[in-house]
C-alpha cells in the first residue's frame, strides 16, 4: 500500500483493533466520504462485516480499514489517525485535498 492512496497510523490501527475485538463478529472499519456537513463533505466511520467489490482494504497491526473507490478519490494521500486529547478522543482524517474544514474536523471542502 502506498502513501499516495490512504494511510492508517499505528494509533488508529490499535484503536480499531480494540473496538473490533469487542464486536460479536469480525468487523472492519469503513471510512467513507458523504455529501453534507457544514463544509460540503463529511467523514463517516462505521463497522462492517464484509467488503464490497470496489473497496480498498488496508490492513495494519490486526486492524482492517475499508475505503470505497468513490471516497478514495477524495481521500487520496490522506491519513487516518486516532487522537487522544484532554477534551476527548476521536478518529481524525488528515486530508491534503481539503481546502477548508470546519471547526469540528468532521467536514471539509475541496
């Protein structure tokens, strides 16, 4: 997997593996880009049991992440991280394609 596609940091992989281990069945985290949010697009994180035909699968440190081909176009070169701060913990996408993002960090524009 090259960094020009989509990268998952060790912190994100560790947290995904932990959360997935708490599910009754094996799951993978899906990272998707949906229309909406305060800046035009928003990130969506969910767990799924099966991959789709057009999914890129990134495996790292016991975790699996799925990105569909449409979302991947908007996420090329991005990195998924898990950040723990005093105000809370969250998954964050560092997206070099985003020209602006909102204060919450969950939506962006290109």
